[in-house]
């Protein structure tokens, strides 16, 4: 019986600290060779695009897909499907918007748990959308944050962000009028902009006191959110997926320029498992492009918590198996 979990039914169910822990557990499975994670499959069409991701976690017993698309500038729509790996049964269809925001923030929380920051923790944020919110929420769930600053191009948006996040997290968040002002002298920096340009919004020269950079806004090869110096100046560059080296324009640029040799690359799974270690000082850069394994970790937990809730829409014959013939499975692609 496949259940349908809409956006409202998922709100408030998972706290950020639990999200971070769920992602850590999935990364332990990845490090042990128990997972399969696809690159993004991207199809552009006139007026829009569709992206699809797939992951399986044999240790957890689930397989998940995520499809998200935008059409005609109306924004993105996300759907996550969760399957039982043992027999392929479809278990749930979930709205993926909140899952995407939470797991993107949670991934930064995973690396933050491994990067010690000495002294007062100050955070600079570039971007004021949903993922910029979960970035700050996640970092505040790990660090004792003294203050934060935010920049985005629209003054009303950054001011609203500052008010809302100050109230939500109980820390002073200040809106500033430039990206440099937001990140200069900050111990931790998170970029979650919606910039669509090859011209970076973040410069490595501004990160003179930065211990941890979490760059999550760009996931396309033709764009770059952070410049090459952000990675050249880092002692370690951590990716949430090895696919990031092809999917993120800033990493492609860093590799081509020689700023990102293999010796200073690590995956988040390697960091969590202890196969790679974080330097005790200096800049650590984390680049996240997202993966269906992250979506799977949250979707399966939502399913386990909510599947028996009364009144959920369900469909018994959704994705029912086609009968097998003597010559094998009878299906058409």
C-alpha cells in the first residue's frame, strides 16, 4: 500500500539535529560500500528542464528516486518516491521540497560536526531563500553561534531573512548590503544563492578568517558560485558526492586550474567514517550538489514515522508488478 505524504504532513516532523544524524548514518553505509548513488540525469526542453536522481541503500533496505523540474519560470517542483529494496514495492510518494531544503542544510551540519571552530562562531550567509535558512539552522544546531550576517541582492528579502532567523534561532542576524560584508571576518560561511552566472558571488580573498565554507547554491557545470581561490586556499575540499566534481562549475574550474589536486579532496562519507581527517586549522571548503541518498535517508524516516497516520491518501495498486511470463518479464520500455 503506497502512501502519499504531502508537504504539510511532513512539516515539523524531523528536527535539524535528527536530520544531521540520519545523513551521517547513510554516509556510514556509503563508506562501507552498501549504497549505490547515481549522477543527476538532466533533460532540458523548451521552457524548462527535468532532473532525476536515484539511490539505493542496501543496509537500510530502501531505494529512492527524486525528480524535480521547472517549467516556464514557475519555480521547481520535487517528488521523491520510496521503494522497499527487497521486493521493489512502492512504499511512498513524498513531496520533495522540504526534504531537499532539510537535507541540503543537514549535509552542511554533518561536515560542521567534524570541523572544530575555535573562539566565538560567527556566520556569514549569501542568499535568503529556503536553503539559506536551513543552512543557518543546521550550523546553529552544531555550533554555539554568536552572530550572523546575511546578504542577498534584494534588500527586502535579506531584511526579512534577518528578522525571521533571529527570532527562530535566538541569535542576532544582521542584513548587510554586500556579499563581502556578509562573509568578511566570519568563522563560517554558507553560500546558498540562486545566482546563474559564471561570475562567482563569493571571492576567496574575503575568507581571510574563515574556518569552514559551505557552498551549496550552484549545482550546474556552466555556473560558479565561488571562485577558484576558495578552493585553492583550502587545506581540504570535501564533496557530498564524487559526482560534484563534474556537476559543479566551480569545482570543474578549480580542477582545470590545478587548484584542486586529488591529494586535498575527500568525500563526506570518508570524513564521517574516519577514512579521511579534517586538518586542525585552516580553511575547509565543503561543496554540496545533493544526492538521492540524502533524500532516501529522510524519506525513509518520514515513511517509518507517518505510514500509519490515519487519513493519509493511499493507493493499493500503484506501481503494481507486471506478471512474469515463461520467457521473462513482459514489459515495454
